[in-house]
């Protein structure tokens, strides 16, 4: 009987071995399937990261453009702040440069002020540069005027400027 029990145990041990081998094969198939699913998810995650980096790069470029535009607008605003609108003749307005009149002592004459300086508004608005208007005091044949040497804008005056 002991030989029968030994043979049965031996058969059971063999059966357990076969069962383990079957389980290992099944586990390997599951592991392969799970590994394939994980690889797919990793690939999708990597694609999402690449898409996110592309979006971020585009946003960084737009931010740089916006910052440059802000810098340009601030520079234009600062340039405009150097001027004020003044009426030089009835209904005639020009941009006067602020803080542009120097006062100094002329020996034998006294205090001297430099003349007021006016800027061409179209050149400042369109070109972003402050072009000084030339003042022509006029004579009997020609009335006084202010003329822009850049855009040739001419502003006729009914009286001489002081």
C-alpha cells in the first residue's frame, strides 16, 4: 500500500508541476497582455507630452510677441508724453515739446530763452519719431507757417509766433 501511496503522491506531485506550468503559461500570457497595454498607455502619454510641449512653445512665442508689442507701445507712449497739445493760432493746434526751453545768461544782453519747439503730429503718430517743425516767420508776401521737413505738412498761421 505504501508503494501505491508513493505512486499516488508522485502522480500528485507531477500534477502539481503540470498545474504550476499551466499557471506560469497563463500568467506569462497575462503578463504579456498587460505589458502590451502598458506600452500603449506609455506611447499615448509620450504623445500627449509632445503635444503639450508644442502648445507650450507656441504660447511662449506668442508671449514674446506680446511683450515686444507692449515694449513698443510703452516706448510710443513715453515719446508722446514728451509733448503737449497747444494752440498756436486760433483753431491751430500743434505738439509742443515739453522742457525744451533753455534759459541762459547772455553777456551784455541778459537772460535769453531758446524758442519754443514744435513737433509734427503726423510724423509722431505714424512714424513714431519726433520731427521738429520749421518756423518761417513770413513777410509781406508770405504769411508765417510751420513746416515739417520730413512729411512736408505745412501749418499756416495768421500771426507770428512768440
